[in-house]
C-alpha cells in the first residue's frame, strides 16, 4: 500500500506542528478514494489524503 501512495504522489513530509496530515490506513480506504477520484476527476493524490469523502 505504501508504494501505491508514493506512486500516486502522496508524500509524508511533516509540516510544522501538525504532521503529514491524513493518510489512508487500509486498502478499503484507498479503493474508496480512488473510486471517488475517478468519478469526480479529482487528482488521485488529493483524493487519497482527504480525511472524509463528500
């Protein structure tokens, strides 16, 4: 799963005090966000780091 996130452009840099932000923890979360990205046209990297889907 880590390689999938990295290939999609998701990085894990720590920003100031908040850390890297949301990252999916399960393959189910990854699949849901990738499906959302395909349906809406949102870039996959952005969809993968969404804490919640609309």
